[in-house]
């Protein structure tokens, strides 16, 4: 018999054998927006807050529950241990929510005559949350229209010029849409040289938030004839009786946005394009 090979590995009676045999479980920081499942409970939701050893999860219906940090969670079916997220070091240059380097503290810049126009309040709030620091540093004001239908009227009341450019962000700017026809008419009109109209392909800015940030596989498809926001609320099981319900639904969605990483590239590029356009210095 050959005793030169240890057929049984280490001594199972030695100290620590259980720890060595135990399955290694990954430790994951409970960052806001991380989607986890509670093992043995079935509750699945995104992290909204971590405090005093507890993690708060919100499911797709807006229900929130608290759980102790530690073991007992799943990510994509795999056991994980949730830890409190580490505090970010204050040294070095910080970044804004848009991903750009934050400028050193300085006096507020006087607002430019040029500005960015968006279709509604929700668009304005989303742009403010992600690009607000950048816009304030550049002195750019964001104003909202009550729909792109009134754009021509707004331009006629306060005509743009080389020193007063308008950048316009439009929902559902796809070939053949009403929005695209309005944009083409403005571009051909007397103000076209000083107006840049860009847009994303989604019916509403709600859908510009990534499914990952929302903790879903994909946004629901809303049939024609049903108001988009009402349809989304019903699909998620949220109240949709009146404008107050829709406003609360939007706040739930907006709360899932923490930086540019939570937005679709189709929106990111267009907003950056508008900022460049309205901050471009007039050629001498």
C-alpha cells in the first residue's frame, strides 16, 4: 500500500475543518438600486436605504420592508452576504451625477440667455437630478413646455438668436411621428439656425430610466389607446386614479435614478449634445 499520497486530504478532526469545508459566499455592498431576493421569504426588491445594520428593499409595487444586513440574500439565484456600503473617500476630485468632474466651489454663474427646453415637468426633474450641477456651473436654465406642440409659439414670443440659442429635448422623436414633423418645420423656419431639437425614441421620459435601475427585465408595453403613464402604473400595480397618483409614481421612478448609469444612452447623448450647443461661445 502506498502511503505517499494522502487519499483523504486534511485531518477532519483538526481545528477549523468545518470552516475550511464551508462554501464560500460572496460579500456584496448594499448599494442603492441593487436588486436582491430574500432567501426563504421570496421578497425581491431594490435597495433604497441602509441604516443601523438594516437594509430597506422596495419591490416593483412600491412596497418597502426592512431586513438585517448579512447572510440570507440572493442575487440572480446565488447566495450573497449583504454588507453596508463603504463610505466614499473625500480626497480627490469628485464627480457629478452626470459623470463629469465636479468644479471647485465658485460663485454662481449668471444665467445665460441660451437655455434648454424640455416637454414637461418630469423631463425637467430628470435632467436636473443628473445634470443639475453641470448646468448651474454653466449658467444654463432648463424650462419646460406643455408639450412640443407649443414650441413654435414660444419661439415666436422670445425669438432665438446667435446669443440666445435654444436646445430642445423631445420625447418620441422618431421618423413619421408628430414630434418629428414639428421639429422639421421649426428647423426649416426662420429660427432654425439658432435652435437644436433632439430627442429620444421612447414614448415618455419615464422609459429613459433603465430596466436595471427599476429592478425589472423590461418596461411594460402599453397598448395604443391607453394613456402611457396610466398603463405603466397599472402594470406595476400602482394607483392611477388621478394626477396625484401619477406624480407619486414618477417620484418612485425618479428615486431609482442616482447617476447617468441609470439612464438609457439614447437620452444621455442627446442631453450632452444640447448642453454643448447652448454653451457654445459665439464665433467672432
